[in-house]
C-alpha cells in the first residue's frame, strides 16, 4: 500500500499572513495564526461589534433613528397624555361621586361617605417617627438664633395684614419672558438672565423643599414670615438644603434650564404664594 505523504491539516496548523513591499520584496508586516486562533479572533470581533452597537443604541440618541422608536417630542406627548388621562379619570370619578351624592340627597338619604384609599404598596404600620441628630442640631441652632428676636411672641397672629410693608429682594436681574397668567395656570414670572447667574432669596426664611422634577427640573422653595412662600424653578444646581435658614439676598441656587417639559433655555421661573394663593411677582418686585 502506498504511503500517503500528505499531512492531514488540523486546527493547530500554523499559517502566516504577510504584507510584502512589491519593490524591495521586504516583509513589512506579518502575523502567524492557527485556525483555532483565527476562529477566536473572529468571534471576539463579532461580540465586540454587537456589544458596541447595543451600547450606542441604548445610551445615545442614535436609538431615535430606529424606525418606530419615539423621539423626545413623542415621549413628551406620551407623558403629557398619560398625565391628562389620569386627571380625566379622577375627574370622572369625582363627577360620578357628585351625582351619586346628589341623587341620595334628593331621595332623602344620607350622602355617601368619602373614602380615602391608602397606597397598598406601602406598609404604614412599619413607619416609625424618630428624631434624627440633624433635627436636634437644627432645632438648637434655630433656638439660639431666635433667642433675642423681639418679633417672636406668644401669639400666632401675623405682624402685618398685607405685603405693602415688605421689601422683596430681586431673585435675579434680567428680562421678563413670560408673565404671570392665571388663565393659563402660569402662576409665576419667567426671567431670562445670563447662564450660571446666582439666584437670591427674596426674603428671610427657611428652605422647606429642595428636589428635582421632570417638568421643572431643580426646584427650591422658601417659607417666609406672614405665610409667604417663594418658589424658584429650572435651576442648574441648588446651593441650599431643606431646613437651611436664609437671609434676603443670599444665593440659594444657580440659573439653568433643567426640566424636560416647560423650559426652552436658561431662565428662572419665580413664584410668590401668599396664604396659599399665587401672586403676580411683577407687582411686588422690579426685575
């Protein structure tokens, strides 16, 4: 039997890939691979390409170029539609409740009791109210600062009956881009100013809220004497925290355009609330 001199190829056989200069026949570049190494290299490249593509689509705006994927405007409309639908459903329930009570009263029966449903996702029995060390430190600081305050007394009546005697410090200086309009539920004034400008507190008070919302971005609210609350929205960042005491003119935030629904550029949305009702800021402050 003739012996087969041809060696059977396997995955461990080495192959050389070279790049040779055509003029000098000098070997410029070479790589030695086996079939096994070539298979691993191709597999790694495919996995890397798939991973890179998935990452770009997931964390960048490239996903908006995929047919059928909603863009920013569409997502905003979807969110607003969901909010309006939820409000409409609540109004329908209130209307049905009103007519049921009206029918009961006309029939001579007792009106239906108003039932408040608790959030079933929360365990209210497990909630424990305790005083934290930060609360104790804040209470001690407030008591020390107000120890010699002559305006404090045993009565709870307001020191003034209106706002005529108050001087509001302007939160920012700029151009009014949107005025107070209660018909459109725009309960404040929009002031356009230079980006990163400091926002000042209009009166002495205590910060009662700091947070971020999708509609208005970074928001800070300050409680002042005489049942006055000032609200500052669309900030780039907040310089105070809840519980901080501020004086009129103190910097409390930085002007920005945070929020996805009600902003079109760097500006401050400023509101004044007196006894739970909104006021026109331009009647009390010269911006």
